[in-house]
C-alpha cells in the first residue's frame, strides 16, 4: 500500500507543477583575479503547454523544426524571396 500512496503523491506533485509551473533560475560565474572568464545564465520552466501559452510562451509554434506549419511558412517565404530576386534581376537586364 505504501507504494501506491507514493505514486499518487508523485502524480499529484506532477499535476501541480504542470498546472502552476515551476521556474528554476541560476547564474554561474567563473572569475580569475577579478576577471570574469565565463558567465552562464540558466533558466528552466516546467509547465504544461496550456500554462505556457497562458503566460505568453509559445516559441514552439513558430519553430520550423517543431511545427510543420511553421516549416511550410518558412519554405513559402524563401520561395517568395527567390521569385522577388529573379524579378529584380530580370528588371535590371
């Protein structure tokens, strides 16, 4: 019985994290003799897609590697640019 209670608790925790969101932030700086050699800023957001959209995060919708519609838009844009360049070359000649 203890195992099922832990699973339920883990499921509840995961549901809360996805519903509310969880932000982990940190900065790492490496310096030598007061000279900063490396600076890393880490920002991690764990949330459901709905919660991410609610707070204004939707970068995956415009990423051609993750979204077929975005990929098609990018391909179409490239085609239009190529056509425009050809028209410009023809006009110049």
